[in-house]
C-alpha cells in the first residue's frame, strides 16, 4: 500500500488489547483477516500502556525544547524569578503526563520527586503560568512539528481528520498520534473548520504537505473531496453518502453515486475495471471487463467502450476522486481510520485540567508533544532490538 515502519509488522500489542480493539469495530466480523498492520497504532497503544512515571521520564529525555524555553525566558523579562520557567514547564508537562484533574494533585506528585523538582511552585504560580503559556500556542505547535518530522521518514504520509469536544484535529493514523488542532467557530460546519485547519497547516508548514499523500475523514468532511486534490494535492479517502441510486451517463458509459463505472450490454450493466489515475489529464482510466480478463462478449466488436474510457474528475468532484472509492486500495487505507475512537479516548484523557477552549487546545498540544517525544525513543529502542535480533549467533 505504502511504506510502513518495520516495527508495525510485528505483533507488539497484547492479544487481549487486539481483541478489544477489533471487537469495537463492527466492520470486522468472524473470519475476517485482521493484523496489527491493518490497524497500525502500536506506538500509541504502547504509550498508553506505559506506567505514567516511565512515560513522563521517557518523554522528557527525548524532548528537545531548549530553544523554546529560551524564548519564554526572554519574554518573561526582568520580573521576579521565584520559580524558574523550566521548573514550571516540567511541572505542567507532568500534569499532562499524569492526567491530573487539579493543580493541587500535580503539586503532590512533584513533592514525591524531590530529585526532579527542587522547589514546589504555588497553585497561583502554576495557574498564571498555564494562562501565560496559551500565548505560545504557535511555538508549541512548531515544536510538535519539529519533533514529529524527526520521528520516522514515513511519518505524515497519511493524515486524518477528527473531532473532540468542539476541537477538530489532524492526526497521523499510521502512528495514532494527534498533531494539529483547531477550535470550531459558532455556526460553522465540520468541513469549514477542517478546511481552515488544513489551510493554516499548509501555509505554516509546507514541508509537512510534501510528505502527505492521503487525507482521511468521515462523511461529515465530504466537502473536502472537491478541494483537497486541487489545492493541496491530497488524495481524499472520505466516504460520500449519495441519496440517489439512479445511474448517470457519460458518453456511452454509466456511473453511480459511489463512482463505479459501467458499460451497458443490452440492459446488462457490467462494471468496468479501474486502471489508474492520469494526473496530467486529471482523469480516471477504466478498461473494458472483457479485454482486461480476456473473456467473451457478443457486442465487443461493435462496442464503443472496448478501448476503455477516461472519466475527468471535473465531471463530479464529490463522486470521482484521484483514488476511487470502489478501488481495493481505497478501502485498505480507510481501514486505518477505524483507530479514531481510540485516539479520541486517548486525547480526551489529557483534558482534565482544561476549563476553556484555549486551554483545551493547549492541553492537546502538550499531550501531542509528550506522545511524539516518547514515541521517538521507543522507535529507536525498537530499531536497536531489531538489529540485535537479526544479528548472527
């Protein structure tokens, strides 16, 4: 399908966890062939299974945030320095990592680790720092991007859309890691919020879109099928609910609401074979069923479609996408989107400290930063274990 990390091919997830995940999806029935590669989130699940103390230490050891701390120090100016920025920063990251529901709970956690925290800031200092940090939302997002791009060469090839408590987010379904967040405005549809999010990420981090090839989403984002390819060169993997079941015609061929193309042989509708996407012509190629499988048809010699047909995307951009919904590859990639409920549950568990939309976004960004930093170290450890296991005895 597309290159995947080598460790994704290994069953690093406990059997009971796999059974819980697969049973939650109604698409997987008894007898279906399901592997961890089809639901490729071993890193995200492994991080959630880790002890919170180990997760926090792993993330801190891999996080490169020295330039960000320097920027906050310069912004602080010459005011009182009773509690250094680094101390408050580590404490706030700890409140996210330990999923605490109050600042007082975090202060108790800090008291248990005098080796990490020489001072225990007051609740008022933590609260002010939390509000102060909301001004640095863009800088934290840039920190997430920098750490994410270093994670793996395949990171970011597939992007997916999701929503949690009025916050729309872009996440990486191959790793199960959320990346970018956008607050929905009043009277704004899901597609409009997602479009603002994608445009913002594209303008600020064009290097990210040089990697991205596919955009996943549910049917509430079907409007993005029209513009994702034209503006961002992303192949939309988004289902489209067509209410009408009537066939429409194009030249001598017919097509339905899902983009399946047919030829008509004396009233018998026969599906044509998808043969690829021509980017130079912005059109989909379809071959004759008879010619493709070398079968027989009594009307083949006189059929105008025996040499195939090209369907331009401009015919109906909501139905025809660069990767057709009727292709096997479309379904294979969209299967990664089944991990969305797990990502939403994981992300929601980090919002206990937030009491406003801006602080919810900040908590999501800090959680994303910790998850990516911890994933980087786990990725390196898995690579080392692969080398040692493949070494000759």
